[in-house]
């Protein structure tokens, strides 16, 4: 059987493989960021609003750019929280409601990247986005973030950029390490984009999930970057409705138009009643502002459990993942470590090399703490069995 060349080398994320394995064994899945937290009032309300939308006739196609009321809510949110000017106009505006943040990346890469174009990722990175780039024929390049603060060398970023560089992806806060980029670091990235006419894709899915006084700065809000930045984020994560597949992009109008074409061709539109369902929540700034209070205690529970067990932990500044070094246990590599955790302990994690290039990250595992309190406590107790057995 002959397949398209673009499929060569592509594989499903190992995250889903470990999720399936831990489900088969009846364990606790701290691998995939499915956001299995306690239902929030906004979620219940969104379900009710979505049902009402269906009964009121909002169960057909929406405009490819999204439901008017939701784009209008996004425009207000972007202005008040991100400092980004956005227009909700369906034809000449620059807001695109998408099938999750992943759908926004599909639109952005297809609109911007030709085969052979290079895209820079900070490492550790979210491999899903690297795989999406491969489908477009793009070439990934990597700039290393160095622990424990996950800083980068501006000279390395400068050196990796060339006349084939089309895009720099900035995941802020970062999955998997929880890095929150500082204004000075973003200024370095902005300077390179402006001097070299490189487009930035700012993946800001976890923009509200911050700890220890960390503050989020949107790259598009920096001077000169509004016309060079595609900002992508997700309702799925912020409202803990990952299965609803709702996200959005704010882009310069000249980029938003071809992205809209891609969205129309691939998806037609994001689910109409679900879009209607979240309008009220998106319009409520308090809904997002309280996310730190939701996740900070969960972070503390898992950090303490991992440290007590014997892992070396890098405490995240944002998002809801922890990278932990399994070296003290003598497992060998990351796949061996996860296999033991799943089969003998009953806790799922992700091998660290999933987020690195060239075989790096094998000393690390990623754990997700977007989980119900009872499950996190149980996972901590199970991990302590590992400590006793080492």
C-alpha cells in the first residue's frame, strides 16, 4: 500500500499509549493532561447553556470564524487581560474560534509554513505541535531551556534562526516544564522576530494557571509584535472541558484570513452549541482568575509526594505538569521507569524524552496534577510504595 510521504515517521503520541495502558490496569492516570478535576460551577452552567442553545436552534453550522457572541467575549478578554487589540468582525476581524488549540495550530502552520521552512521550538516542547509541523513539510529547530529556571541562551536562539526560519513557537507557560517566560526573555524573542521578519506563534493555553507570583505576559502585547504574532489559547484547559475541543487564535488580519480558510476547509466550524454554552463563562473574568487557587494545592500535594518518594523535582511556575528526575531509582531510561510505575505501582506518567529531541530527557518523567484531590492523594500513597521498594 502506498501512502503520502507526509505520513513517514509519524506516530501517535506515547502519552496516549500510556493512558491506554494505565486504564487497562485500573491505575491512576497522571500522564495525559485530560484535566480530570472536580466539576466547576462554570462547567455545569456551560452544559446547561449548550443544551439551551440546541433547543433554541443553535445546533447547525456557525460561521467558520465562530459564534458572534463568543468572538465578542474573546475580544473583551484579550483587551482586558492580554493587552491585545482584537476585532470580532466575522469577515475582516482577527479572531478565529477553532477545534481546540490544536485546531488553531493546524490553521496557523498550514497558512504560514511551506515545505522546507524552518520553525523554532523551545525544548522541552509539546511534541504534538512538532508532529503537526511535519504534516506541513516544515523542519523543526530547537533551542534548549536550561533547568532549574528553564532559561535560554539568546545567542543560541539567534544562531538557530536563518533565512529559512518562518516561525518561532513560544509555549508560555510551557508544557511540560511549567516555564513562564519573563518580559525580558520575550523582548529578546520579539527583537529577533522584528529584525528577521519571523512570525511568532504564542501558545498561551495555560495563561491563567500561574504560581508563586509569576505573571503572564502576552508576546503580542509587546511593542511591534501585534503584526507578527499569532496568539493561541484554549477554553478546553481553562474551563476543564478538554473533550469539548474549543480554542481560539488571534492573528494579524492578513494571517487570520488564510487561517480562516484552513479552518473552513478542515472543520467547517467548531461545535456551535458548545460555543454558545461558554459565552457567559468567557465573559466572567472571575472564572479564569481563580484557577491558581484550584491548582496550587494540587501542585503542592504532588510535589511533596514525589519528593518524599525520592524523585528530584523541578517545581513549575505555571501550567499543571511536573518534570521529575527518576535517576535516584536506578531505573535506567524513562520508558523503563514509566513501565515500572504503571505495571507495579499503578500510576501513569510520560517518559521525558517525549518532550525532547536527540534522545534527551531520558532522566525525566512528566506527571500531571490536573486531577481530583482524592486521586492525587491516592497516587501519592502508591508512589510511596515505590520509595519503600527501591
